[in-house]
């Protein structure tokens, strides 16, 4: 069991100590009710009242240091400090190197030092697994794929042919990387013929891919995922998409083929982005946004209607459906009154007084 004093944590992470530095920390906990010998954190002022009653030591920001009633640590960014401390107490990623007897590994595959291969995993010809990787139960690494040093496939992950994954990747259960892209050609009779997808997927370093997320391989070029990207659960990324470094995409989002997303973007849950579009760096897309055109400037964008009581929502939808008829009536009135319609109304001058 990991045991560290507050003084040791303060020194290691360059934090300010408040109270008894000899307080031993054996784990982590929530603020309410808190546990003696455990560490929590406060990042939002709406929970500040819990500092009075908590029994845990707490990581806080400078503005909340005076409100501490238990020993604690003061950080410029409490969430970041707590995340780094939490790694010291996270035993879920500790593993013992070795290959399970039920795993199937081709003789031409190369496994680095300290690799763990779990039960019923299949590693095909020409696969390269660098040192310190963890490959959980039921994973499949297809021909010619590669996995960078310190990467982790949790369970039932499928890595398709020639996919290249960088160092320190974390791939959650059920993810499929490099499956055939949705490329089809429609024939005159309405049937479909497959368009071969000859590219692959290339993933940078320090990338996380969520559970049941799918990343399709490119048609000719490759689908590219930059360093430090974070992908939540159940995301669909189509063929030939490019996602810039340190972009984060929340669950149930979908990207159509050949779309490029810039660096440091934040894409909310259930966002849908059309194909062959370009999203600039530092763009934020609010949840359920439907993107049908390229975005060339950084900023916050959204679409869709927020929730409302059902009767109010139905009235709003009904009004939207009547807009075409309303426009026709307005045009008719303008013709009767001999008024020239303007493309955009001029803002009124004056002040609010």
C-alpha cells in the first residue's frame, strides 16, 4: 500500500503545505464526508462549504487556502495537482510481464522487454510491440501493426493491419482501430460496389481512445491522430480524417470522411461533423452541434435547441416549420406596400437611456 506524508507530496509536486506535514496519506476520497488519512480536492467554489465538514486532507487553490479546516496542500491548479498525486495511488495499471499460455503469437512477431500478453490474445505476423506494453485479454493485433513503448490495450481491442500506434497510448475495451472505411460506389441499378480502403491509421504519442470507439483506415492515404489527443467512448472517426494535437472529443461524436480538426479543439458530446471539412485550431463545439461547413476561426460554436418543457418545445418546433409560409406572407406584403426587402437590417443608432 502506498503511504506518503503531506510534506512529501508538497515537495514532490512543488505545493504549499498547510497544517501538519506529517499527516500520512494512504489513498484518495471525495470531500463529503471525507476520510481521515485520505486526500480530496476542491476545484469549484460551489463545493467550498464542504471544507467545513470534511474529514479528509484537501488540495485547494490559493483563494480557498484560508477556508481549510484540515491539513492540506495549496496548488495553482488543484485539479492538475490532484491528478498527478492520484497516479501515485493508482494500482490499476500495475502488471506482471509475461505471455499467457492461451495467447496465439506468430513466430515473426517482435515483443519488447517487459511486455504482458493476456489470455486469448492473437498477435499476427510482422507485429511489433515495444517494451513495457500491456495487452489485455482478447485483443487482436493484425498483420504488420505496431504498438509504441508503454502503451496499454485494456481488453478486446482490435488493431487492424499496418496500424501504427505511438508510445504511452491507452486504448479502452472494445475499441477498433483500422477497420475498413465506409467507401462504396453506387451502381446504376442502385446496388453498391466496395471501394477498397488501402491506407491505415497512424496514432501519435500519449493518445487515449475510449471504449467502443472506432477509427477507420484511410482509402488511399492514412487516418491521422495527433499527439496527446483524447477520444471518449463510442466515437466514430471515418476514413482519412486528421485530428490535431491535444484535441479532445467527447462521447457519441461522429466525424465523416476526410475531415480535418485542428489542434487543441474541444468537441462536445454527440457532435456531428460533415465530410471534407476543415476545423481551425482552438475551436470549441458545444454538445449536439451539427457542423455542415468548415470553420476558419477559433471560437465557440453551437447549434440545436436546448431542452424545454415538452409543450413549449413542441410550440417552438411548430413555429420553425411555419417559417417558410411566414416568409411568403412577408414578401407578399412587401410587394403590396412596395417595400424593397433588405438582405440584412441595419442596427438602430442611439443609446439605451
